């Protein structure tokens, strides 16, 4: 019933308790109880006597039907959309659980809200309801973990390609897994792998992208951020954004399987946030200062220090401007 009542309130207009009850086949008291559940999702509900209930600005719910229609013919048979969940702990966690189920297609897991969304290094990923995108795609590789170096950078290239299709320019990539717009975070990538180090393995590609972040949520975000609404003035529907990103992501992953990261290196490097700038690489033990010289053919960061140009691989590391 919660899904149905949100569908009715999605237009942002007032709907009387009587009309909602009639549409849902329940009493006005049951409608009131559903409104409490709507508020528990973090949505603001206006209640005005004599007029009814409304969600200011409406709510942009994801549509599984429209998402599937938005997939290009080239990828439609390569991705299997799982039921879109209103709320779940983490799309990556759900995808990792789903890896035990055999199948030929990549599986796409999507949620309107995450209650335990994760970024790299154990950080929380703020995931307000029906505001941004939180999704995970499973992908199978047959050449072992060693061949997956640079994969997070490849995903960044795919997201850049998709965003350009939406008219979003000036986006840069921050090694190893963030997308920035004018030095503010727009999206992040979290990869998790299961399988044989030298043979068949499965990867979960988790992506979070800010589309229309509620301003009251910004207090929970620890770094400068931006969303598509600010960049474009008015963001496309989240369903359209997601379809466009998946249409770019799957062909780019196929390109990576065929060419490796070296075939995509120049494209990543052209969008490098810190190219030739002074940066600090933070590891668990040390802070290393140097000039960012891009990445090598495996996706390792090239840092020019007092010892010369050194290569650093991803993991529990963080890069920031000096």
C-alpha cells in the first residue's frame, strides 16, 4: 500500500484523505497510518485540514517499466533488473548475496533508499529516499583478479560517457573512484569482488550518484558535494538518468574485457582532476606528497616524489589536493 500511496502523492498536489482512501480501498484512519510511514522514509508531508495531504515538490519514484524501455537494444538482453526496492541496507550487499544464484546476465540492483549505504574505507554513503541513485551491477570475469586492475577507473570513464549524453560537462575523475564537478563530489564507485584470484570471478560495481539531494541532508555529508539538479538547473527523471548510465556502463565494461585498461587510459587521463598538480596520497601509515602524473596502463597512480615517479595501487588510500 505504501507504494500505491506514494504513487498518488508523487504529483506534489493535495489529495484528500477521503479520495486517497477511496483510491486505495481503505479507511481514512488507514490513510493516516500510511502517512506516518511516508514520513518515516524521510519525506516531508503537508497536512492541511479541508485539503488533505501533499508532498511538497512531489517525489520522483523510479519506474522499472520505464527503465527497461530505456535500455538500448544492444544491452537489453545483457542485464536482468531485480525488483526495485523502496529501502534496503545496501545494493552492494544485495548483489553479493545474489551472486550465489547462477545466471548468464548481469544483475542490476536498485534501491530508492539505503539504510547502510557504504563508500570506500568504511565511510557511510548518505542515501535519502527517492532523491539520488543507488545501484549495483554484477559482472563476471574469466581472467582472474589480476586482470581487473584499473576497473574502478573504467567505471569512472563509463559514467563520464553517460553524463555527457545527459548534457553534463566539466566532470572530472578523482583517482581511484570519484567523479567531481568543479571540485565537488557528484558520484562514487565501490567495487567488491568474489571468486578465484587466477580464474573466474564476479565483481559487484556499486555506484552512488547525487541527482536531487535534499538540502537538509547536506549536514551529514563531510565534503563538498553537488547534484545534477544544481548542474543542469532541472535534472532529468532519475529513471532516465539510470537508464543512460547503464547504457554506457555495460559497453564500457565489454570494452575493458577486450582491451584492458590501457585502451581507456587516455580517456581517463584527459579528465583527471589532479593532472600535474601537487597532491597528498594518504595511506594507513604515511602521507606522501608529490605531483600527480596521471596513471599507468594498469590504472596505478603515478606520483612524482623526491624519489622520482612512483606507482601506487588502489586500496585503503585517499588522494587530495596538496
